[in-house]
């Protein structure tokens, strides 16, 4: 049976080029700070999505999309770095931070669907019509409206968001 090579012995053409995601670990850490700040900003929109005739809804969706993209990028980078060597304490820590950011994001946005569904459908459609930038979110909005009967209350969404991390315990125990 053939022995596994050490990663350092593997030809570079067979390795991931993670520098395409973040130039180095310092850039990743800076992005974590930026993601954390973005996620914190999302909370200020709670209870205000109806304000400014749809403009606030658009601003929220833009920030939420930016935070989600950055958090996903951090998660992928840190997970792939960890997969290079699961014993590397630096990448264990960075991955844990990225996972925590993900759960923080889920908790921060848990108000969105219930709050959006509390706004009358005609009013939401008016927002989309009167704020041209919202057109790019039309599909998402229409899908949420279609599924309105199945969306949890704000309190239930918050509980589900808070439970997310603990529900991963068994999965993470052996990794």
C-alpha cells in the first residue's frame, strides 16, 4: 500500500491556490473584522424595513448580500486551509472564527423574513415598483411571499438561529 505524501512534498500544480481568495492570512483576518462589522450593522435595520418607501429594504438587502458573500468567502478559505492540515492550530482557530461569524450572521438576519412578511404584499410590490434597484431582488421577494404561510415568527426564527451552532456539535466532534 502506498504511503500518503506530506503536503510539502506534493507538486504545487496539485494544490489549491487559496491566495486567489485571500492573499494571505492577514487579509483573511482583516476580512473577518469587516464581516463582523457588516453583520453588526444589519441589526440596525430590524423594525425599519418599511421605512423610506422601500429604500431601507433595498439598503438592507444590499448589506445582507455583502455580509453573506464575505462570510461565505471566509468560511471557504478557512475550511480549505484547515483541510490542508487538520492539526494546524492557526487554521483550527480561523475556521472556528469563520463558523462563528456564519452563526452570528444567521442570528442577525433572523428578523428579516418575519418582518418582511408583516408588510402588506401590495406595499412590498409598490416598493419594488418605486425603487428600481429592488428589481434585482424581485425573485427572492416573490419566493418569500409565496412561502409566507410557512415562515416562522420572529421569535421562532431567532430560536432556530441560536440553535444552529449547537446542532452542529455531533458533526464537528470527529473533525
